[in-house]
C-alpha cells in the first residue's frame, strides 16, 4: 500500500463472541451495541482491524465440528455477523474504501473462518495485515498465536485441549474461570510477548492480541515497537491500539487505550512515537 497522506488505524481483538447464554460466551454486548461501536470506529478511522478471536469456538463442549459451530454462532448473532461481512475490505488490502474498511484477521479460537474463508467471507479474511510506510518501515498486524508454540502448527492441539478444559471449568465451576486464570499470568507477559514477536517477525511495528495483556513497548536498541490490543469483550472496558502515521513528519505514533463503556471516554494507557523512515 502506498501512502501519500495521514493514516489512522484502529485495532481491537479478542471479543470471544459465543452462543448467547453459553458459559463460554465472554462477550458482554448486544449485537446492536457492538455494531454502534464498530460504526463509530469505522467513521473515525481510515480502517479498523478485528485482530483475531472475534468468535469463540474452542471452549465449547459440543461434539460438532468447527464449521457447524461457527454457523450456529453466526446465526445467533446474525445482525453483527452481517454487519461485519458487509463492511469487510476487499481481499486486496490496497483497495479498502470508506464503506468497506473492516479487516478481519483470524486467531486460534476462530481459525475456522480462515479455513473456510471463501465460503464464509468471500476470500476477505486475512492471517495478517502488512503495511510498508514511506521510508521502508514495516507494520505487521496479526493475532499473535503464531508466535505461541502451543497454539499454532503441529502443537496447536495442546492449546486447544487447554482451552477446552477452561471451557469445562466455565460450565461446571464458574463462568468467569478464564478471567481468574488470566489474572494469574505473569506480570511481565507483555514484555515476554514483545520479545517473542520481535524474534518471530522482522517488522518494525508489531501489533498482536492473543494474550489479553494490553500495552505498548519499545525495543530501544533497534527502535522497534510492540503493541498488544488486549481484549474487547467488555462489559466495562474495551481495549484498543491506535496507529497514526503523520505524512508530514514521517512519524508513527502507537497508542494503547482503554475505552470506558459507561462514560464513552478513552484513557491512554501508554504510547510510543518513532520515525517511520529506516536509516
């Protein structure tokens, strides 16, 4: 994609939308509420990236295959599913428009959307979004599970088994069991994820989701930036990452924010500004 003007990108991830009423459904908004949020975002930014685990398909205890489960969840959230599908950008990321400026990047919990991309979304689902800025700096937006050895590739069954067990805990013990487990993740999860992502990709700015641990970090030595989009499942807050490329200064600012649903206000958690030009 060639840029000749300012560009603002909003990234959200990890909504984990499941069947309404199911214990594994971590999504706390009605379809109408989230459509309003997406509509506002689409009109406030040049493009919006839904950065994986949009749908919750791994924690279910059903014996149905992933495609059947996806069709069930999509039918239960038909207004939201149709809104997303209708506003997804064309397969060629250079061709997005104001009307079609949603990018859907798959994660591990909704990987079936990538597997059946043509059937479900007309080939418009991405495994990652890559963008090269004037001066050569590169942005990579991906869910991040590809950096996690137990959730990608030959060992993905391990991550899926763990996730199924978490879903069982939600159904049998407490429906918020996953949130309690997340709180026990190491405090340095963000820095650990950043190191792993920098080792995995040579991009200069990397935006992942997956860990639900939001924030922005800079690798001071190489002037690279890592950001995590946290999670957007609610009920009180929605995490996001905003990237703003300034054409005049050739700077890119990466911002981690928290949206207060009740007050409809954003709070900046952390940010980094770097030159988009590679010297």
